[in-house]
C-alpha cells in the first residue's frame, strides 16, 4: 500500500469516526430534549403552537 493510499484510507476512517460521533451525540441529545419536554408538559406547561390544548 502506498503512502498516498494510506493517507486517504486514514482520512476516510477519521471522517467516518467523527460523523458517527456526531450522529450519536445528536441522537443522545434528542432523547434528553424529549425527556425535558415531557417533564414540562407533565407539569402543565404547554407549547404556544399547541392548538389542541386551547378551547
């Protein structure tokens, strides 16, 4: 394997690891935000965009 091929392979591997980390972070954070939203809604706080809650 040439030095150039090794460099390209390493660059792709690093990019894949970084992208996987970012996707994991987004999914982990999404779960937290959904949990926070559920707690707020359980305590009676409603979203302004919630038209069903208004009578």
